[in-house]
């Protein structure tokens, strides 16, 4: 403790330790001088603050009572400083002089506000200049408001800097709070969970410090800067007066400055280093002076596409197209902000250009032409792409995601309202925190898949057409200028494909086909896919999804089954993992060959001597088109290692799983099957039920599965097994098999792959 401190207590030590170099004569003396009246000063200021806070429930409340209450508080502190008895009634004495108090408050507030309009510093100077107005008013019952303000101005002439320094000395602790807040604000970009706890602790300390220090600060400023404070003080005894006079006549010895203690020096050095460290942390993590960012593609787990880690940046867009149409193209690190002011047409144009620049196969074609130079389209102008726009999803180039792909990726394998958190401020730039502008990519927390800004910043164009008008295109994620609701992972909107604005951007995806998981069937020379072919895999290979049970068909599904359907609940997380349905036998063998080609295997099915389905006289998903009716010769290359449909015998053997159960994996159908009594008139994501002994899922129920065999030789009928979600208990057994025409496609029919295991 500093010499002479005595027993001033913990709070004095706290203030002295924090300020370090502030001498006891500036602060410590006032703690000592307030012995016996500190409690009254604290109570007056607390009641004053509480009343003003309570009045704030109405807009005019503080305006009406602030003047009289401040006059009463000033009288109270003057009485304390003059060692007079003070009661709480003095706090309300200003209402007896309401007119002068109100006018003084109004004039001080207006003058200060006008100076603040010039800049912050003139406003602070004005506030100090008029700070003694209410003390003057309290001491002079006949003075007018304007004269009280003028007298305060004269009293503070030449003292404003000193007033400011003393205030800073008392409130040094706030500097540390501010410094800490700056550091924590910068570190928020690291998304550390403990920062919120530190903020709370700092807030509590700040509140305690304010409660302790402000009565002393108010008292000290009166004693130091209000020259009339000594007027009216109780007279001392004649002896004391004489002693004081004799002391005054004697020349005061010049005080020697005491050298700083080791402790003070350490505090000064530590403060200096802390400030430097804080500035460095703020520059690196807050302003991110070394920030650079390059988007990368991230494989979406369990799916057959990868997605860009952020929205397309202005830097990337300009490097590909040679132009930057963004509205927010200037300012700090602008090139790392998402590109905006781009239409849906601009986005697909960019995708094909980027694909070409990386040697990938473009996805989009206009009237069958994939080269953008043949589209007769100039980006960033008020025009549209004329002609039929098609996409080849199976191509390996860049494209816009479907709404379902976007929403699946946005969830990140998590169950949050926004992409990565239930706390929107951690993951999104939106109307309440964006400051009316976009922000550089990847500054917020990523979601579970490592994708940034899937909520907020800019809207992201998707491929899908809005079915309500058949023209507008969907977008997801929303932007910097919307409320929190619109930034949820399930929200989507739509606009015309030529629409451009400072909120519209995009994020491309790319199809990445990987081999499905297969299981070697014991003691057999084939392997089988562990699940039915999913909609995600089918769409990646075939370029479209013919399924009835997909998320975008929710309205049609509900209409078909009325209220007796669980599809809306089942498909709320997307249908990419549901089995593909509504495929014919011909669609299935077409898929098998395409997947074989894309994964480097030898296709199994041969139609008129061709293994490439693009050369067959067949277009998938176009109705009851039959290769049989066209008298096309279909044969099987038994020595090929590509994917195929299992035979009826192979399917039955695998379904039993080496076990003696009625159903595939159990005698309890509820454990292993989605069927009529538990499916709710919809398919379900694959792999949710118990597998059989070979690790195969859904060999009973969910969707019927095409087999490779003809029901009768020379007939177009083909066998299917396992039955489906609409089947009764008896039809889901491992031995059940049925047949129908190969060209038929039903909403309960899918398939599962098999593949020969060739001996080396």
C-alpha cells in the first residue's frame, strides 16, 4: 500500500493499483476526505441514476426530469463538500426551481450536441465547458439559465485540459476495459466460445468499479474546479483561523518529487507493452491486415458433389471474367468480399468460363452449345440468354447447386437454425451486424462441413426454377440486408434470372462421382451395394432426379395422400439420401453403364453392340419407351467388371444374409423394413433400419428393387424383389419376387447394384 494510505480500504487500493502512476494526492486524498460522507454521496448518486433510468420508459421522461434532478444532485454534493448535513430531500429540491433547471439542461444539451456535430472532440470540450452550470445555478437562486452557463464557461477557462486529465486518472480502469474489449472484439473472429464469458466478467467488474468510483469523481471535480465551493462552509475556530493565516504567510517549501517506485515502473512498462500487444492483436485479428483468402472446394460428406467454401469472391470473379460488377468494390480488403450485383445468367456464364479455364467439362449449354462465345450473351447488362438452357449434372465442371444440395450442405450435418450455429451473430452478416455492406469471406464461423457464410452476406443463386411461375430462379442463404429469419438454412426465395442487385451472389458446386459402397457376398463371386441407389448418386450420374419422393414435390405428395402421409417430416432434411424411385428397368441399366464408365470400369450391358448409353436409341425418364419394342438387341458382358443389376437368385441369396429369418435380417419386420404400417406413405433415407447378416440394408421394403432377369425368356417383363413402403407384411419376405414390364416406372420402384468379383 502507498505510504499515508491508512485504512481507506480495498476500493482505494483497487483504484490506486489499477491506475498505477496516479498519485495519492489526486485520488487517495479524496477517498480519505469523504470519510463519513461517502455512503451519503453513493446513495444520492445511486437514487439519481435509478430515477433517471426508470424515467426512460417514456421518450420524454428524461427530458422533463433530468434538469431538476441534476440541480438537486448538485446541491447535495455541494453540501457534502461544505461539510453540511445533507438529506435525501435535497435530491428533489430542483423541482421547486423547475423552469431554471429545465432551461439549463436544455441549453447545455443543445450546445453540446451542436458542437458534437462538428466532431467528437469539440463536443467533449463543450461538455467540460458547461459542466459547472448546475453548481452555479444551485448557489445563485436569482441567476438565469443562460448566465449560469456563461459563468461555468468563464470558470473553466484554462482548466479544461486539467479537468479532462483528472477525469481520465479516475477512469483509467475504463481504458483497460476498452482495451480488453478491442482485443476480445478482434478475437471474436476466431470464434472462441470462452470470449462471451470473459465479456460477462469484464462487464461485472466495470459495473462494480463505476459504483465505487463515480461518487468520488463527482466530489473531487467539485472541490478542484468549482471555486465557489468554499463559500458558505462552516466557520472554523479563531485559533484554527489564526493558525491557518500564519501558515499562509510562511513561504511554502518546494515539494520534492518522489521517484517512481519499482511497482509503478513495472505497471507503466506492463501497460506500455499491453497497449502495443493490443494494437498488434487488433491489427492482425480485428482489421486483419494480413488477411488473404482463396476459396476452395469442399467435398460434402456422403454425397456426390463438392461445394465452394465461400461465395465467389470479387477477386476470383474478376480473374475469370475480367470484370467486377460489384457495388461494394471499394474499401479495405474489398477483393475478398463476395461478388454481387450478378444475375442468374451471369452466374452460369461464370461457371462455364471457370470450368473451361481449369480444363473441366462445362455443365451448361444454350441450344446445345456449351461454349459461352456462342451464347450471344454479354454479362452484366440488361439482357437475357435467349434459347433453351440445359445442364449436364454428370459433367465435372462447375455449376449452381440445386436448392436441395444447397440446404443439405448448409446444415453441415448439424441441427442448427443457421448454417453452423443457433447464434446468428457467430455465422452470418445480416441487417443487425453488417453495417449496411458485404464483408470479406470466411470471417464468421464455418458450419460443420467447413463452409462459410451459408447464412447472410449475399443471396446465393440456385439452379431450380420456381414452379409457381415457371420462370424465376431460387436463391438461398439471404444477405446482409435482411432479418435473422430469412437467414435460416431452410429459407429460400426467388427472382427473375436477369435480376441484379447488391445482395445477389452465388457459390458453385461440382459433381464428384465416387464408387458406391459394396459388400462381397460370402462364398459367391459377386458383391452388392449396401443400400439402394440414392437420389443423390442417381442425379450425379444421370444428370436428373426423376423421383416422386423428393423435397421439391412436398405439395404434390401431400395432395396425393392428404393428411395420411409423413413425407413432409421425413423429407424436411432433404431427399438426397432417400432411394431413387420412379425409374424403369431401362433407366436402371442405363445408370449402371454410365456409372461404370465414369468410375473406369467395363460396362456390362450392350445394346445393339454399344456399351455407351449415349449411343443407344433411348432417352431416360421420357415415359413408356421400350428398347424391346424397338427390337433392340440387349446382351450382357458376363466378363465385365462394371455395375449391373443382380439376378433374382443373387438377390435372394444376399437378402437372407446367411441367416434363417423371414425378413432380411430379422423375424421382426419393424426392425428391418419400411412397409405399409410404418412408412407413412413415403420412402425413407437408406440405411436407417437394421442390416442383415451381410451388412445389407433395406432388402425388404422402402422401394422394390429391379433384378436383371426376364420373367420369361423373350419377354419384356422383368423381376423385382423386396417390395416397398406400400407393401403388406407378407410381401416383404426374402423369398418374395414379382414382375412387371421393363418400361414401367412407379413411385415405389428403385434398384440396387451388383458387380462381378473377377478372379485375378
